[in-house]
């Protein structure tokens, strides 16, 4: 089996293609001063870009995990998420409240897509 890694450093790869799947690392916003909705938009843009680099797109996402720093922002994040997911292509999804790596992050999203 061939494994391709994208945007790799000593710690991690942002995307890995293996066995017909694309695995993305958890994505966070670059501008942490943005609201939860703003951070979510930034993350989804990053996911779109990474998937495109691997020859895939969001309609092929089969699983998503979302971490929120505060569960009270669930509706705000979902408003952006729901507008982004292509109709009829909602992935299996989990969303949990969790302390994120650094306090300015309010959302982190990781996905797995099928090629």
C-alpha cells in the first residue's frame, strides 16, 4: 500500500492518503480573534484546500470530529457547518466539548474522506 503525506513536518502531516482514504489532522483557525463562526469558516476553508490538494472534496467526507472549547457555542458552529456540508452528503459526525491545545482556539475539526 502506498502512503502519501502532505504538509509534513517532524511532528505531523496535515493530510495522509492511504488505502483509498484521506485523513486530515485536526484543523484550527489562523485568526483566533474571530468568533466561533469565524474560526469555523476558516477551518472549513482549510479542509477544502487540503482535500483539493489530495484530489478529494467535501462531498467525499465520511467522518468528522469536532471539538468545541465551550458546548454553548454548538449552535453557532452548526450554523456555519450546515451551510458548508453539501446537501445529501452529511458525514458521520461527533462533536464534543474539550479543552483545546491553546486557549484562543474555540473549534478544531478533523475529517476522514474517501477518494
